[in-house]
C-alpha cells in the first residue's frame, strides 16, 4: 500500500490597501514556498493589485481560481493550487449585509463561495473557499440581524455542499465570522454533513487590533471536510502564521490579523493507484 497526502491551508490575508500589504503578501508567498500545501484558500484579497502580486510571487502554485471583479476578485477570494484547477465558479450569497452601517463593506465585497475542483492522486476534490458576512457586534444570539444573515448564508452553503458528488472529498475553508461555540456552527455541521478536524479547539484565529475588545478574539476560521463513503482518511490540523516574522523588503510583524489553519489528509492506495477503504 502507498500513503497519499493532500493538504489545504486557509488564511484571511488582510490584503486591502495598506502600507504594509505588499511586504506582507510577498512574505506570505515566501512562507507558502516553505509549507507547500496542496491548496491555499485566501480571503480578503481586496484589490486587483494584491491579486496580481500573489499570482506573481506564489510561483509554486501554477493553479489559480478567482472570478474577476471591477477592483478586486469577486468575494475577495483567491484559491492557489499545485494541481490544475477545473471549472472554478463563484456563487454569491443571496443574503448580504445591510446597506447601512459597517456591513456596507460586505455588500461591496459580494460575499460568496469560490468553488473549484481538482484531482489529486486519482481522487476528486471539491474545494469551497468562502467568507461570510461579518458580525461587527459579536452578537450571535438568534434574534441578532447579523446572526440571521449568517444563518441564511450557512444554509445556502450547506445546500451547495450536499449537491457535490458523493465520491469527491469536499473541503470548505475560510473566514466564517462566527465562533466554534455558537449554535450557528452546530447547525451548519448538522445540515452540511461536514466534519471539523479541530472540534473543541478554543484557540482564537482572529487577533484583534490594539483597542479592539478582546472578546472578539475567537476561533472563526475553519476547514471542514466530507470524505467519500468507504474511504478511510486520517486528518491532522493545526494553526500557522501565529508569530511575527521578518517581511520581504524590510521590517517585521504579523502576516495578518488572522492566523492560518492547515489541514492534512492521509489515505492509502494500492500500487495501481486505486484508493482503498
């Protein structure tokens, strides 16, 4: 038997217009060269400049998935891959944030799902890169407008997951803007049939800026997995980009206000390439 592996890294790269953005994104590309995940799901690629910079510097990822927008890729989502990506398409959430208040940025971003497909070691994969509407008050009570908007987006995402072919490994990754302890999280896992390899992990994936209340430091970035019936897959998951690092071009700091989440899948196949249960 031969051991097969596939790894995915998701990261909200905070790629808006900021004086540190070019150095941080170049540094991110450098780190990806070291970690070499099979697939990288990036959120908040908030300008075409950031998109071009990442495509140019992440040279070990010839596969790119995004849908062009006027000033940034739709949803500010970019998926990088070491394998060719097939049929990438973007699905906008039918529910967005309100046109008044801070959620206007979610409306302008067009929050949604970037869906890509690839084949890796004779197995089909579906990768859904997503970023949900923000909950700026950190209020996930059922009566909260933001929580209800997130619930509708999660219901749409769960339906999309259920529509994927049963023989494919499905990975859903991104910034969900809701904590692992919330009822929204539990409901989504039940509706989608996905598994969280970091179940119960309370470590925050969001690092609030100075002056932002620490109650916002929560686990809100996830990689969820669905495996085909009959295929035994082992998963390992942990964080990355947790510490400050030197920037390409000078200076140092964090790569983003989020940390990355990396998941590795392992399974076995026989020498003829047929995957075994």
